């Protein structure tokens, strides 16, 4: 447990993981994402949003391999 705690502390101190999470979920900080997160958007609002918007944006990579490599650097 002590080794795991030291590794977790080193990952947090490194700062790359929190920056990644902030960037990955930045769409929830404004616009429709913020409305969903705050509970202000119901299904009718989401339907209207998508009908107005048209096609959904293409998915972006979750960069799983990059995250795995980041964690493995500390193991």
C-alpha cells in the first residue's frame, strides 16, 4: 500500500494527468455540456440542440495508450 501511495503522489505531483482530464472534459465547462452537468438541460432541450446543430462532431481519441504509458512511467 505504501508503494501505491508513493506512486499516486508522484503522479499527482507530475501534473500531466490533471491537465489531461481538464482538457478531455473541457466541453462540459460551457455551452450545452454545462447545461447538462448542472441539470438544466432536459431531453426536449437536447433534442432541440441536436436538430439545430445537425450532425454530431466526430469522436476524438481518448488517448488510452498515452495514459497507460504515463502510468507505467511511475510503476
